[in-house]
């Protein structure tokens, strides 16, 4: 990736470790390797448009108190899960900071309108010819 995601302020993050599911054998039953990372969105001081985009991008990960909750349990170690959660959260924030390009409205040309009308007329003529056959 050309641009690295922005660094998230440490005071805006809160980590909790919990027992993971999936591969890991007995280790997964003994050690809390999954990480739940909570980001206080208000601490980021985003402009209202970026805040709204972040809320939409977060979807179900958006918590009621204005925070985003990301759970990482893909790996067998705490460090790997912690890095994964932070990376995913940073990418989410980076995606919200990107302004979408405005769509420029375009109109069809006169020739394009004429082609469309001619095509409709041809199709209508073909359909008119599909009527019931009468033997006079």
C-alpha cells in the first residue's frame, strides 16, 4: 500500500483480551489470546463528513457511545491479534478520511437520443409483426 494508515492515538484505544475460538488446541482454552480493541471516535476529532463516513463504514462494529469495537482472533498469539486489530482499525479510519469523488452529471447527446428512439421504433415494429396469423 502506498499510503500507510494514520497512527491512532493510544489514549483513544482500549484493549481487552478474551478467550478465542478456533485453532490452537489446549492453548486456546488456557490463554486469552483474542483481543477486543475499542476506539473512542470522539478522541480522533474528525470533521463531520469523515465522522459520518466512519459511522457508515463501521456498520455493526459501531457502539452506542461513539466507539468502534474490533475483535481479532485470527492468530494464536496475543501480539499477532493485537497488531491485526490495530491495523484493521487504522485502515477503517483511513478509508473514512478519503473523500469520495463527486459525480459529474452528463446528458446524452442528440444523436444518442435519436439512436435510442430509432431502436425503440424498430423493436416495436418487430413486436407488431408477432401477432396472430390469419388465413384470409
